[in-house]
């Protein structure tokens, strides 16, 4: 099948690297990157797109004969709490637009990123089961939990092939983090490499599920390539990479920067993090499409420090 793929939110943390991976897999002429910001540095077709604008999504889908959409545009957990109503509106409306457009234009597949943020205090914190009760504590989590239900609805009612992952915090060096609660685990590496003290907004023992960007990308591509009949879950698959707390990431950074100094100043993100799982049970992902994570905390630290050093050296930023 000759696929033509649209990515919304392509300039975000996941989008930047996923777009590159899709270009590599399908070729640049098959990929249309889009974002609300005009960043046309992608080596493929690019469109400025506000995904809350249904007419614009339809225009792009028809113009390029799109067959799949990866819908990454969304407001994340911490930023979302600053403006709850518009976060709900943006996250919900854009996903409805994508689902409706995919149904009406009979697209082959849709990818919807969900999150550990769908869980709240009612779910067990350790190895949170796939089917644990969802009572999200943030508007972002609410929009992802309801998005999962809509994915399942479009799949069962209209036969739309919607696939989804509940991502842990994603750690990558390719772009700046954008308003998440797990972002400290990226910012901390930048401070370490710049040899500056780091002000950590989570307490030292706050354990959260995390995943390295290359594992997150591989999981996404593996899920999207999996045989349709193997995918039992049409809401969203739990995905586990590794789990750690600030004190553990600091320990691993201190192997490179022994004098690295961290000051703890927990803020509202601490309360969000406390409602989230510490680790996820991803048995369904392992059984249905063979998921196995590959990056340990030591691997991530080595890769992040090496790559961030290279970036700063290239910019002469030391
Ligand atoms: C966030 O912190 O909001 C995201 C997420 C876990 O979905 N990184």
C-alpha cells in the first residue's frame, strides 16, 4: 500500500524525531509535516496547521492524498493547568477533527498519543495495570483519557484503525521540552553539561515512568506496523521504558559531573507527579506486538550528555 503520512505537531519533542524516522522509512515525498508554528526545516513537505481548524486538516489531507495521520499536536500536563478550558478545547477539538477527517476520507490509520497522565490516585502506583481505573488529575490527562474512549468508539463504530500508546515521560536531546511534568528529566542534563546548578521542581524521591526518545519512536513504529488482528486494545497501550526518581538520575549524572549541584524547590508539578504511576504494566504491549524497551538509565545519561555536549560545542555555547 502506497502510504502518505500527515504529522500534526511535528515541531514538538516527539514530532521532531518521529518525522525524521518516518522520512527515513517512507521517503520525504511521502511525508507531510505540519505545525502551528512555521518551522519548515523538515526535509519533507511542510504545512502550517492549526489542528483545531477542521477545514485546514481536510484541505491538507485532500491536497496530498493522505492515508495516515499521526496526531501529535496537544497541550501537555503542566502547561495545560495554566489554562484548563482552552487546553480541553484544543486537545479535544483537534482530535475530533482528525477522527472525523479520517473517517470521512477513509484513511488507513490514525495514531493518537496518550499518556501515563490518564491515571490518577485511584490506580495502583507500581506496575499500574492496563485496566486500572482512570481518574486523571490534570486537564491534559482528562483529554487523553477521553481521547482514548473516542479512539475506541471510532474503531468499533466506523472500523477506523486508530492506534495509541500511553507514553511515559519522553527524554530526548533533539528539541526543547514543552510544558510537561516530566520535563525536569531533560532540563537536568542541560544544566549538568553547562555545569550550572539545577533547581528541581520535584522532590528527590518522586519516581516516574520514563522512556528514551529512540525507544519511544521504535514503539510507535512497531505499533503502527503491527498486524491489525493482533491489536486487542483499541483504547491505548501502556508503555514502560524505565522508572527513576530525581535522586537516581542525579547519581547517574554525577558519574560524569561529580560536583553537579541540585536544589530542590517542589512546585505544583510535584502534586501532579504524585497522582501518576511510578511504573506501568505493559504486558499487553509485549504480548500483542512484541514490545521490549532497550535503553537503561545509564544508557540514557551517556547518550544525553554526549549529544548535548555536541550541540553546545557546535553552537560555541560553553
Ligand atoms: C507530561 O509530563 O505532561 C508528558 C506526559 C507524561 O504525558 N511528558
